[in-house]
C-alpha cells in the first residue's frame, strides 16, 4: 500500500510595488508560475500597510515612484524592527552605480535592471521563497520545542507540587498523632532526616529551660561539628524571626548548606529548627527552603499543641492537689467535731433542748461532709479519674437502706415519704449507687417544704431497672430545667432561703449514672409544682444467692478491746480517745509514728487507728514497720482526710486492713470494733474492703 503524498506547502506572500499598472500586471503574470500569492500595490504607503498586516517572503520594489520613491520606502521599512530583515529587491530602469550603492546600503538583497529576464527573476524570487519557508519551519519547530519544554516544566512543577502537598499532609498527620512532647519532637526530626536533610537540630525554650534534640542520617556520625556551624544561624533566626540560609564554608570540615527557621505559634517564638546537607547532596534551593519553612510552620503548631496539653495536665494536677488538700484540711476539724459529738451522745441526757442541739450538729456535720465528698468526686469524675467496682446489686435494697439513713438522722420527719419497691437487680458499684440515691433523696428533701410529699418508686421495666423520686416541692421553670444537671448551676433564689448548695450534686449524679451506662431525666410542670427524677439502669439477672436469707447486721455491743491511736492532731487524738474510753476500751495514744511503733510493740493492741498524714514517719511507713515486725495480725485502720483512689491503693499496699476517710462516724468505728470480736476468737484477722 503506497504512502499518501504529503500535502503541498501553503503559498507564501510576495509583494510587488510599482506605480505603473502595466508593469504590475506583467510582474504578476511573470511570477504566477511560482504558485505563490502575489500581492501588487502602486505606492510606498500601500506597501507599508500590506507589510504591517501580513508576512511576506520577498519585496520587489520599484525605485522611481512619485510621492515616495523606493529608497524612501525602504528606509521606513528598515526602521521597523519587525520588517528589518525582509528581503528587498530593487527594480529600476537606470544603471547608475550610485543608486545601486544606495539601495544596497538600505539593506537590499539585489538590484535588478529592467527589462528583467523572467527566468532570472523567478529563480531569485524562488530562493527567497524557499528561505522564508525554511525560516518559518524552523520557527514552528522552535515554538514546538518551547511549548514541549514548557509542558514538561509545568508537568514537573505540578508533580513537585503534588509531592510537596502529599509530604506536608503526611507530615501534619505524623506531627499531630501524639500530644506527648518528646514523641512529637522525634516525629519532626524523623520527617526531615533523611528526606530533606542529612542532619537536623531542634532547640526549644520550655518553661525557662532549653531543650535540644538532634538527629543525623548516620547514627555513628558525630553531630557536634554540624551543630556548631548551625548555631550562629539558629541564634540569628530567633532574633530576627526570619529564615537563615547558611552557605557552605570553604575549608571547613562540614561542606554542605544549612537552613535555620524559627518556630512561631500564636505570636510566640517557641524555638528554632535547623537542617543541613553534606557535600554528597545538592544544596538547598529556593523551593527546598520554602518546603522547610512549611514544615517548620506545621511543627510549631504541633509543638504548641503539646505544650498547651502539658499545661492543661499540669493545671488539672494542681487543681486535683488543691481540692484534695482542701478536703483534707476541712476533714481534720470535722473529725474532731464528729468525735466530740459521739462523746456528747454518750454522756449527755436525752432531754430537750440538748438532744435537739446534738441532732442539729449531727445533721450539719453530715451535710458538710457530703459537700466535701461531692466536691472531690465531681472534680475526679470530670477528669475521668473514677473507676467502678461493680457487682450485682438489688436497687430496691439500696433505696430502702438510703432512706433508713435519712430516717435515722431525722431528715424526713417533717415530710410524708412513701416508698414502693420491687426487687430490681442491676450491675453497679454499691458505694456509688448509694451516692446517686442519697443525692437525689437529699435534693427532694431540701427543696420540698415542711408538710410536702415525696414518693419513691423502684421496679423493673423491660430491660431497665427504674428508680423514680417525685416531690411536691418548689419545682423548676423551663429555663432552670434545661440546666438542672450543669456544673455549678444555681437557680435564682431569695436571699432569705437557707437551702442551697454548690450546684454540683446533680452533676455528680448524672456522671455516676452515665458511668453505669444508665440515663437520668428530670421533669417539672413549673415553679411550685414539684419535680420528678427518673433514673434507668440496665437490668441484670438476680444472683443465685438472692433467695437466701439475709445475714443480720452485727450487734454493735462490743467487748472491751485494746486500741492504739496514732494521731498528731491533739484535739482529734483526745476526742477519739475519750469517745472510745467511754465505750469501755483500753486506749493508748501516740503523737507520732515512731512512738506509735514502740507502743504497738509494748501494748500488743487489737486495733490500731493510724493517721496517714503523720509528720516525719508517715502512716504508710508505720503500717509497713508493724507488718514487718511482730504485729502482723493487728487490725490496722487508716484515718485520712484524703479520699482518692490512689490514697486507698497506697494504704492497702502498705498493709492497712481498712481505709476510713475523715470524719470517721462514731457508729462506724463501733461497727469496726464489733467485727473484731469473732475474728479474735477465730485467731485470724482477714483484710477488709475499704469504706468511707
């Protein structure tokens, strides 16, 4: 199959200028055989217009023309930069050498006398036509090469931009993966070495101290020389807040280039990141410097986030320490008041008004203790530091037990309280469940006037266990109802109203319910129309032992015991001593840990009450020494104003059998002492769970 013939080349333009029409016609006919586009004009002005409008391969120009002769026309043509190189052939009837020289001086390529020889003229014109075609072809090829080069450059730039964007995206994810400062600094260094540089040094100013981290591509290479050369650039970058490019130093051992970029975040200079390359790698160009600046910008944000997180953690720790210390300092005097109240109950008469005064002190002591416990617990819950010890619990029994506690304290004597309960088993922490129910009952009693009614209902419903408490109290308008569980929220109340609180009880209840995978709802028809709280817990099957008869509570009647009190607070020590002595016990006291250990060896007590916050030798060390000595079977009870889980764990690890948070309820101590009698008879003293 024959190849198709190539398309003939497009005709090019030939311009003929002559003021004689007959000569123009003759020239047009003579050049027609070339097959090109012959354009004929009769004046120099027309020729200039044609030259400005299109491209011509050659110009045939008559010398002798009126108005503007050929020489003048050529002079104007040569003054135009675009027309300066167009071939001009002068045609004239005169043979004056002067005219010929003038024509050549104006850039003419030939000077032909008339009458012309057709073959000679066509040959000369054909040469310039072919030359024009070749020139145009070279221009097209050059343009194509330029376009191809530009396309390749654009493609390379796009690919480089894509790689850069991908690198920065991955870098941002890597640096934001952790809020640990050390992990983030390591990620930053590993991002730039070896992908961007052979060596990197990161210098930060954190809390007034300087942190420096380095990374070299070769783990065995010494980085001191590189770091020393970059040091001046790093200092300058921090002072000027401008990226510094370090040229290679001739004659130095390190022959690469370096870049030092300040790390800026929220208007603050966090530090500086410097990178360097060795002689074997290309030096940093403008695009590489921009990429490093982008990395530094993201690194500064990541480091700032780590520092903010560290500050938040530090503030949380300080807040927890403050709350724990506040609770400890408040519980110590409460412990004295509690013991003193126990003494008054034993020695005083049961007649008014002394009995009513003791009851009032007891109620307010219980309220103040509950406020402290709630304050500590809500701080721990909001930071996720409370864990649950779950077991199968009968919600009905818990509700009845909490209500009995209010009955014993005389809290509900002025209210009509009705309770309807059906056995409802749930998986819950018994201590925290009692805390939930006690807070809700206390809330109902607090906001229901004397003579009001409170109804409590406990029953299983589908997959849920329901606890509902409703009252005829002050109720809540819609704007208050929407914020009932918000921390520290307090509804507007008159200044003469005694009932109140810190606005943390219901917040604590909601968090504890949610920790049990439950829900709580509150409803009220408005101010003065009472409130209803409904709590739903996931139900669980009743345990196998649920039908067994309930074990009766131990009789608090106790036989005399030998008790050692180790307490540095004199008031707390003396009031507790008097209270226990009135119960018939043999009491010994020590004001510090060392004396306590000596008395324990000398008196062989059945029960040792130890304050963990003793000066010098603390209570934990006292317990450890007693367990390591001859008093391994003595029952050790820790008394402390600190109630956090870590404090309990430390006490149990030190050897305590029980942990009691101050103020210790006198009846609680009586229960503990009563439980010792059967254990003494059995010759054993097993470890007890911690209680509050």
